[in-house]
């Protein structure tokens, strides 16, 4: 089973790969026992412009195999 740290790393690497960004920050992480997955919230700045607002993504990461099951925009 993945640890919280491993789940956060999996989600961050996934986001970096698909968005080609490198300023990812961990905001929250929670384990769902009923679904056996990690809920990982990450933030990043989508633009290099000063004053750009952060965007937030929530990931569902399978606790057994580390597969990213979903990625949603947090509004």
C-alpha cells in the first residue's frame, strides 16, 4: 500500500508530466478507507506572469498500485 508521501509524489509527477510545470505544491492529502484511495490536492501557478492566481487540482490515487484514477479542477 502506498504511503501518503508516495501518493503525493505520484500525483505531482502526473501533473508535471501532463501540464509541463515544475512549481507544484502539496496542499492536502487524505486517505479514503471506503474507496481505498488517496485524495491529493495540489496547487501550481499556470503562468509565469507575476500575480497569476494559483490553480488547484484534486487527484484520486489508488492506494494499492499508485494509479491516478482521476484529476479534477478545484473551484
